[in-house]
C-alpha cells in the first residue's frame, strides 16, 4: 500500500494568508480570507475556483465504476505499459506534478505538450528573434504608458489592469499610467475606476497590417514612404517616444484571427521594441499562459531544452514544431493513449479514439469522464493541497497554499504522487532494481 | 567499506601525509560516504588496487551558470544546441542534450564524468530563487548551491539612498541569503542593471545612480563587501564589475579593487574586465596591470572566465552590457529582461572566433591572467560557463596551463595581430598537478568554507577522483578512470554508471545571523511595491510544496558585530 503524504508538504494551516490563485497566468497571490470564504477581489475566475464545496470526495473510476486508489493506479500503469504511443497533455497541475509527469514520460516515451494555444505562439517568436521584456513588479512601478494590443484581455486575465496597472502607490511614477489600446475597446464598465484609457479601434483582421505600418514608420526612410500611416497611429508613435517606460502587452489568444497572423504580429511588436530601444526604454509583456502551462514550459526546458511539443524518443528528446503538437496528434489518431491532466481548470477532453487516463479534480464534470478508461480524482492546488505554479512573466514561481486542505491520504492525492506511483509500478513490472 | 590502495594522493589542503611527503603510495578508506581512518580489522571491504594512479578530491566549480531563468532562456534561444550531444534514457539515467546549454541531467553527467562533484550557480535572482532551486533539484548527483544577486535591487538602493547604517544593510543581506537559501552574495554590474531600467547605457564607478542620486556603484561595492564580511560568510562578495567587456575597463577594475577598502573581494570572470584600449584597434591586454594589482592585494581573489573558440550563449544578469552585446548576437536573436525591481537578464548567442582579433586576444588575456597571478589559492579555474565556453573545455584549459609548448602551438594559430598583442608566448610557467588541484578543488573548498570538501583528509566527504595516464593531459582530465561521489562509484572512464539508482545531489546554503526586525521593513516594502507577496518570495520554509530538495545548511564561522 502506498502512503500519499508528501514528506515535503508542511503541516497545513487552516487559513493560509495570503492565498494564491492559479486561475490564470497572473497567479495573483494577494487573495485573503474574509468571513469564511476566499475574497477573490472581484475576479470571477477566482470566485469560481475558490467557491466552497462540502461535497464528499469523488471516487476514482475504472470504466465508469468506482475503485480504490491503488487499483486505479494499477489499471493506469497497465494501460501505460502496453501503450505504443502515449500522449500526455497538461499542465493542469503544479510544478511537482510536471516533474513527475516528465520522469514517467521519459521512461516510456511519447509526446508531452500543454493545452496552451498561446504559449507556442509566443515561444516561436521568442526562439526565432528574441525579445525585450519585463515582469509584473516592473510594470507596477515603472510603466508610464501601457499599450494593449488586440482584443479585450480582461475575460482571460481579469485583474490585469486593476492589479498591475491601476495601482496608485509606486516607486517611480506619481499616478497610474495611461492605457492605450490598439484593437477592440474594452467596455467602460470593465475598466478600473478613473483609469486614463483610450482605444484606437482596429479590427482583428487589420491588426497585422497596422503593426506592419507602425514598424515601417519607425524604420523611417523608404520604408516610411512606402507605408504611410493613419494620423492616430502617428500620434501613438509620438506618445510612445515621449514615455519613459512604455509597456506593450499582448494576449496571443486575442490578437489576430489566426495563429500564423498572431506570430507575425508579435514579430512586428518585437521589432517595434527593438527599433526604439537604442534611444529609449520600451518593453514587452507577453501574457503567456494559464493552467500552469508556463510552469510546465519552464520544467520542460530545464529537463529537455524544449518548452513544449516534446517527443521522448529512444534517441533522446525531440521537438518538431508542426509534428509534435500534442492536441493535433490526438486529433490525428496516431496515438493510442491519452493521459489528460486537468486538475486546475477543468478543460473538456478532445475527441480521441484510443484509451484515456483522466487525472482530474473533483470539479471535473462526470459526464465527460464516461470516455475515460481510468479516472484518477486528484487534489486541486490551492484547494486540497499546496503547490507551485509559474507566473505568466516566466521568471517567478508562486507557491499556492491549500485553502481547504484535505486530510485524506487516499482521496484527492497529489498529481506528482500519482505519476511517481505509476512509474514505480512500471519499474517493478519490468524487474528493475528499485 | 571501500579500500583504495596503491595510489598517489594529491591533496594540497592536507599535504602532511607521510606517504605523500616521502613520495610513496598510499591508502584511502571510504565508508558511509566519508573518508575514514584505516579500520583495525576491515570487514565487508571492497579492495581496489590503483596501481600507483593519482587520486584527488572531487573538483568544485565556483562559478558556472547551471540553473535559473536566464539559462532557461538560453536553452530556448539555442535551438540548434538541442540536437547536439543528444542521448536517450539509459537504464537509470535520464535523457538529455545540449553542448553550450546542457539540460539538468546532462549538466550533472558531464561534470561527474570529468571528476567535478560540485558546482555553484553564481547569479540567482531573488524572485527567481524558487525556480532556480527547483531546477537545481532536478540536477542529479551533483552537489550545488547558488549566490544571490544583489546590488541592483531597489530595496538595497533605497537603504543606501537613505543612508541606512551598515548594520541595517547587513540585516537585509542576511535576510536575503536566508530567504533565498544562497551560499554567497554576488553583484552584477553594481547599480548598472537598475540604471538601464532608467535608460542609462553606462555607469561609472563614481557616477550617481539614476533616481538614487546619493548612491554610486563604489558605495554599493563597499557596503556589500562589508556586509558579507560582517555576516561572517567565508566566501567574499562575488563581484562582476561595471563595464564588462568594454575596452579600457582596466581602470574600472583597478578602481573597484580600491573600492573594497581592504575587505575580502572576489572578482569574477576577470578576463572580461582586463582590457586596455591601446593600439590601432583600441583593444589591448591589461592582464599584466590587473595581475600586479591582484598579486599585491591579498584581500582579492579571482576567477578567470577563460574563453574558448566556438559557439556558445552568453547569459548574464547584466542587461546594460548584454544589450550592447546584442549587436554581435550569432545567430541574430537575443532576450533582455528587466526583472521584478530585483535585477535583470540578457541572453545573447555568440561565437568566439580564433581569427577575430578581439576574441583571439580575449583568449590570450585569460591565459595571461592564469600565468601572471602568482598565488594559486587566490585564482580559480572557470569559463563562466557558458559565457566564455561550456565547462566541458576545462580539460583543454588545464592542458594549456600545464604544457607551455602546447600553449605556444595554440597561440601560433590565432589571429596574427593578437599574437603580437600578447605576452603569452614569453610566459614559461607550467602549472603543476598540485597547483591544478588547488585551482579546482582545494582552493574552491577553502574559499567557500566547505571544510568537508576539496580534500582527502579523514572525515572529508568521499568525493574522490582517480586519474589514469592517457595519451595527453586533456584526455587525462576529461576521462578520469573512476569518480566516487559520497563514497559511491558514479562514473568510470567518462561514462556514468547507469545500472542502479544514483543519489540526488545536495544543495548547500548558508544561514547567517541577522536582526529579524528587518523583516518588518522588507514586508512593508513588498506590501507597497511588489507584485509578489512577502510570504511567497524566495523559499519561505512555510511555503515549500512538492518535490523535496536535499538541503545542507551551513553556519557562518564568525559574526562581527
Ligand atoms: S486574475 Fe487570474 S490569477 Fe488573478 S485572481 Fe483572477 S484568475 Fe486568479
């Protein structure tokens, strides 16, 4: 029998203060207890994540029938053992979960990827051309102009403006920065009160052309003559030049109609920043990932050199940008086992013909799980147990204490322990020396 | 228990062994991870006859960028590196890849194969310390630690600006070391990273910092040198000076030595700070001047940051300088980041070319420093991995130091004008094996205060390397016959043992004593200005979740009031 208490987990205090939220890549760590519930500071995603639940733990399942944890782990291990081509899709768990997932995948081979659509877009631009970027506390203290590119980022990043931009107390600025949006205007009722906000409306289909024109204008000379820009864009360029620490923020999921156009658009943004940096400071802040896909990218990078789309082959880790996209491979049908880790936000499983092992939290809808051969109901970080997640600005790892720690050792186990146990079973069955 | 016998011991920290003095062979007994005295009646003992081979303690790299956010960016930017030296999972070993930017497992396997059992990450950003420790925790086998980067963090600059007492600065530094579980303190470009955030492109040692107009880099250096000393850390302040790589920076480096006012000071990757601006190309060697200053200032220690020709990536906290260097990026891509009112980073792929005058002279300058600085206990062998070259070039570098003829032969192949601009050809010094042992294990262990490492004394951790005669010295140091880590054989002839579970590495840190009342001030600063909560910064013991990390906590040997 296994013991599921992690030796590294400190004794749970009932009400950690402050509480951290893994609901999006902002990883806000300023939430607190208020009158028996988590005060989500007006964030709808956090309110939903931390809504109290008094339901009994959901059972682990094999072919829809409740089983105990050890049997579920046995079944999961036997499926993985015979799989020809497994695909592991995360993040959906904490850093420790990713570390254990990679240890297992390295042992048996297969593809590992995150669900994030935006991480690969940003990563492609960064890996090909680099960028000049910043982190949240720098924005908080230095930004005197914020330029938002694309659609309204607030549905995906609810506290972006209220937490990082609209703060009054700062080291180097006397008031919150002006926010200029190049794209679709944010409805006024969603804006923090008193924020100096203006939008230059640009349709999603025109974002790429607009950024191309802005780049040409900044390059000057023949480029500028060939690509005259709208007066509003000229004003924007002048406004940027007069700022001390302008910050360009984009959400790759909310930029252009297609991923390819978004890649090109971010390329232009990087170019704009590089063109201006010889004479002034200007930085980018890519909103990079939720679901701890960013933390997953960090661990994948230090363990394999690849931030995403990883294929463990017998010759070593590989990554082909187009071949090894996890979700595409799931759709292609060349995999026979899907390991779906989704214990932060409950993402619906994709269509898949092979077997599925679902590693999900108690909030994951039962109806979805009828397609899974094995379901392991794991704890959710920040709710049942503590964990760590990567923040969207890629440098910071935030600890997420358990707001409602569960005491049980067999229900809602940690994701890392699930993967460690599966690996131990595989090693035992292969007769390896343990 | 293991009994190694018929061996030639090289142990500069403890050269008193009768056997060594008399030049005869010797024995070493290993038990439970330590070197032990010869037992009265050995039982269950594996006996290994080494046939007179040379044995040294495990080597220690005091400055190697093995982890942290900038190295992750480096791995991501070095896409071609992912196809180099790739290998799949073998037995108990993890898969891996990378030449200039090896991944976690590969880093350990390469170091161990060369007889290195310990390496220190020299530039941990406080806000990235949790990630850095997580990454180091994934490096198997290798013992490690990290130095916390200070000197551009706004909290410290505010303390200096408001003329805080030295004791208060010490308390803050003590808190930072403890909170981030660091083994030392590093400054990268004092004040310069912060200045770059205010759009300043250079910062002289006596130039007031932007926004902090009563603070100069000189004050930052002095106050942190003092803080590190007064907190009782064995390892002096680890300083990456202002003006890295700038022709003529010799003046800054010499002035920086003075700025320490006699306090212990470690100048890191000194090669990059030993440049004159003479000659037609306005780039010259100032190694003689610098070596003279090091020789005559016993409070100063250095590591060289030798370059080697070939492709690598330069990754540094020095955004100011890395932005300048981005003009030479090869391939043409770079990342610069301002980080959390704490520091910054710049990552620029680069190729050092032997037929490029500047690169060729950089190579010669590094070797000049090695040969002109007299005391081997005050100089350490580094390439500032991967900035000057990957650490895997160490065996070649050692050969260059030990064989003047080989060195001259290599010199004759670099850019002709660089050959004329260096005194390297006239330097006959040949390092002895004993001196190499000082440079690579005895010296590092001593300066880091790691009394149980870097030596073969009884009671020391049984990190032991057995060298076998090879056709040349480079192979000799690249392929030790046996490497024991904590008494366990982990590598043989350059191959890591893969048929059994190998132990995890251990992370070393030092916990200084400081006045806890500083925490209130730091918390107030975090509450007002930081987008991360005070409780979540660094490695707060109350908030560590996930994979356990094997930490060894050290205590300073002294505390000066
Ligand atoms: S903005 Fe994101 S991280 Fe912050 S509270 Fe809302 S969901 Fe959580």
